[in-house]
């Protein structure tokens, strides 16, 4: 007669292995089903107009790469790209219906909401993208060490409808300068500013963009330049009011422009970029483009380093505008 003493009545070792394997298969199938559900969704068709930015800027490159990725994932959608001066013009185009999607700085969106009220109430966002860094570029031998040293100089401040122009004005004011009286302003874009600095038609220029900005990279390859630190101006910027709350102190990584920074970070100012659309845009279209954006992050980041900052966990934080209904659907679908 067998005794129960010292005997285990649990599953035998072989049974435990089989049970564990079965559980692993079930979990794998569940994860596969979740992934397929997250990657599936509406496959809309038709034409989308995407307003980008100035030639050689990150907006332009980002838009072109997003269109390439969408061609494979949304074959029935035709995306037309429109170059622009920057955030201001981009927002105008979405509001007028000339464009369906765009990229714009959060501070520019906030300024438009404050200025236009009900007219801009239909603005929506699909994602928080990456941060723009404020870059003040001067020749390497320039005496300019702080923004206040720009007094009396020729300074590029961006095109009239760009995102850099209002930031440049706020930075100059924070440094104690009158942007209309204390500098000679050049209202040019990143496609022309480097050449003007190089040919001694400018003493300095401002730019806000993802890192690195191709035009500044190329300039650094041809000429000796330097980046002026601006981070100490953040408290004075915040004192300018609610629209300035979107600016934060940030360190430009040492490898952004290696030949310029020589292993050192640059303390400056950053502001978030948003993928902006309008409430009128079809929810299926907004959901599908948001999916392409998130799915394409790594591929785009291989050519536009700023895209590395696109993160599913932070993409939903699109202050000062709410998420589009279609984007909300996408994030709910992929929520673990």
C-alpha cells in the first residue's frame, strides 16, 4: 500500500513544462492579437494637404519622410506637401482649409488661440512630436556672448510668418532689448540666413528647429561658427505672460553640432512641436495618419534625429489644443 507521506500531489514535472508552454502560447497569441488590432484600423483614401516649412528645415524633411512612409501604409491616400515660412503660416493654412495637417510650435498655437479666439477654436492635434531648440548663431570670432550683446547689430529673426520670429522678439525683450529699435532685423528664413552670415551681411541669426538643422550643419562644415547660450533668459521669458509658459530651459546635446560644440552642451530654450489638424478633418483620416506617424518613428529618426523624441507615452500631451477624435481613437486602441 502506497503512503501519501512525502509524496507531491501537484502536476508532474513534465506536466508543468507542458502547462508552461501552453501559457506561453496563449500569451503570445494574445500579444499578437493586440499588436494586429493596434496596427489595423481605417484605411482611408483621397488627398491630404500637409503644410511643412522652409527648405532645408526639419519641418520640410519630416513632412517628406512622413509622406514616404504613408505611401506604404496608406496606399490609397495621396499627400501633397506645401512648403511654408513656418508655424504661423502653417496654422493659417489649417484654419483656412488650405491644409489638413501641419507641424507647428506650441507657443505659436497658443498665440493664435489668444489672438483669434473662436476663429481658432477648431484647431486640434494628433501628437506632440519633438522639441525645437532656439539657436542663436554667430561667427566664431564674434564678440557676442549673450543675447544682450546683439544691440546695434544686424540680426536674422526669421520670416514674417515663421515660428522663429515671435521667439526671437521675446528672447530679445527678455535680454532687455527692443526688437524694433535696438537691432537691424533681417526677416529671412533658414534657407538664406546661413549664406548671409557667411558673406558678412549679418552679424547673427536666430533659428528654432529640431536637432540638428541641416542648414546649420552645412554652414558649420564651411565656416567657423559658434552657438550663444540663452538658457539664463527663461525666467524673464516666463515673466512675459501665459503664452511664454511653453518655453523651458534645455541643454542642446553636445553631439548636435560636434564640430561647433566640441563636446559641450549648450544651455538654451526649447519649445514643443505638435502635429496640428482641424476638427473638421475626418476622424478615420486623423486616426490613420497618427498611426503612420507613430509606426514610422524609428525609420524617420534614421534621417531626422529629432524624430527619436516622438514617444507614445508623451504624444498625447498636446497643450494648448485638444487631441483630435481620430487621434484619441488611435491612442485608446494601442493603450496596453
